[in-house]
């Protein structure tokens, strides 16, 4: 099975900073990559699918890129409401595996 | 509005069984793949099982042979029958709909229900 590895596992940044989270697949998944945001105590929410397509209603400061095995999620200007854990997930075929998550905090 | 409401969680002893339900509303249930995803306390997300609109099923290795996913399209309800439960099955179990209206399972999950907590302990 394909494994998904995220880095870093956590980060602390200041409001307004540019934040980048990486996700690496153990095999080529073309662009079958989604990103989810889970705020503390809340349900996961879809942010991005097909590696770079923003789900409706997601702020434009979020963006995704990559293909093959290497992907990134970028927050262009970190806001207090972005405090959350972010998960990548591959969906080319079963099993639909998640990365281990990246916890984003405000410095 | 699309709504997914899980129920059936609770405390169960190791080796016991539990059946989770997910009541769906606000969309044509039979036209979407559905999944269960779990999250152990303080841990990350783990996909558990999925079912296509016509009942083809998929399982994570960790639950294969113990869990059974099913759906009742006439009552807009998704189920997860969990047998031979172990302590490491303790988690919040979320049901999630595929983002796309497709008879298969596309594997992009949106939206998610609020979750139901399953605790396996003696």
C-alpha cells in the first residue's frame, strides 16, 4: 500500500507568515491528493482536491501544488483562525490513506 | 442542506460488537459513495471502510474480517457492524460522503458527520 508522509509534524508561525506543509507519497499518485483541515474539537473539512483545486468557500490564501509523489499546502498569510491540524490524503485507489497530520499554531 | 448524523457509539468490552449508523439527508443517498473514517484520541485520521452506491465494499487491513459496512438506500442510512472489537478500535468514528456524485467511491470526503465515540475497554 502507498504510504503518505507529512512534514513537519508541527509548526509555529506568526500571523501573516507564509506557511508551507509538505506531503510525500511512497508511489506516484499523479494528482489524486486532497488536503483537509481539522480545527481543535471540530470535524475535518475538505480544503483542496486534485492537488490544487480549492473547495468552494475555502479562502484564497490556501493553495496546493504538486504531482506524482511530492505535494505542498501553502497558507500565504497565516490567520488566527487557521490554527488547526492539516492532513493530506491520497485517493487514486483504495486504501484511501491519510498522512499523519501537521499541527499549525500561532507563535 | 446535506446532513450526516452518526449514532450507535458507546462503551463495549474487548471482543464485543457494536453497530454504528449514519443517517443521511439533503442529497440523493444512493448516488454517492460513502465511507467511515476514525480518529483515535489525540491521533490522526484513519480511513476504515467504504461502500459504493450499489454496495461494493472496501476495508482497511486493520478491520478486514471484523467490520462490515452496508447501506440501506431506501432509508438513507449507512451502517458499520463492528465485531471482535479491540482496545485499539477506540476512536471517534465519522461517516463521510464522497464529494462527487458517482456510483463508485471517488475517495474525496465532503461533508463529514459529527462523529460517534466508540470506547473498547473492560
